[in-house]
C-alpha cells in the first residue's frame, strides 16, 4: 500500500516538474505561474502545494530534474566516446547537446529571473553549481588522465562557452558562427590536453 502511494506521489512530482520545464520553454519564467503548471500537469493546486510550496522551489527542482535527465543521457552516451584525441572533442559536442535545447532555454529563463529575485537566486545557485560540477566530473572522467588543472580549466571554459553560445542561439545569432566557435574550441581543448 505504501509503495503505491509513493509511486503515485513520485508520478505527481514528475508531472509537475515536466509541466514546469515545458512552461518555461514555451512561455518563459514571467508567465509561468503555479496555476499554469497545474493546468499543464492536469493536477490540483493542492497537489502542487504538497510537493512544492513555493514557485522558487518548483523552478529549482524543475531545472535539477531536467539536468538529471540530461546527465543520465550524457553518461549513457559517454561510455561510447571514441578513444584518443577525438574523445574530448566528442565530449564537447555531447555537452553542447545538453547545454542547448530545453535545458538552455529553461536555464536562461531562470538565470535572468535570478537577477531580480533573491529567493529564486538562493535556490538556483546550488542547482547551478551541481550542474557545473557534474560537467566538470565528465571532463575529468573522459580526459584520459591529463593534467587535472588543465582539465578543470577546459571544463569551465566549455561550460561558459556553451552558455554564451546558448544565449546567442536563443537570440537568433548566426548558426555558422556558432559552429565555427565550437569547432575552434574543440581544436584548442584537444591541443591543450595534448600539451
């Protein structure tokens, strides 16, 4: 009986998180209300309040939920990365897939909102740090035993480059320029690991 209740509770939580991410992507943070999330999830306000009493907590949990899904996907694909010098380049491509698309759009909405919302900033900061550290761990895992300081620098530069390119993508920047920047960065990262 308890496991059925736990399963229902987990499904309800998943529906709320998926609906929140969907809303962030489609209509943005400013228009994503708790009622909007409940409507999209086809759940009552009471169900939402039981799991997430504040909008800030729901937003942070939604990004953590999406990040977890992306990280699981990257780890699954990461096991098949090529060996040798092409490995870091393939990892950077894989990371870009994670940083672009839904995660980028939803995250950027929340990063911007954090500038004027101290409550949201307080709950988003640990989520953002967790994402960054998970990304750095992937770099360490697939770096082939390169100098840890070099790997960390490559990891942070990759994170920041991907975030900037994601903003450029959302603003309608030139896709050829983005592709050129990513290719150039992959060459530089591989060269730095080999040095």
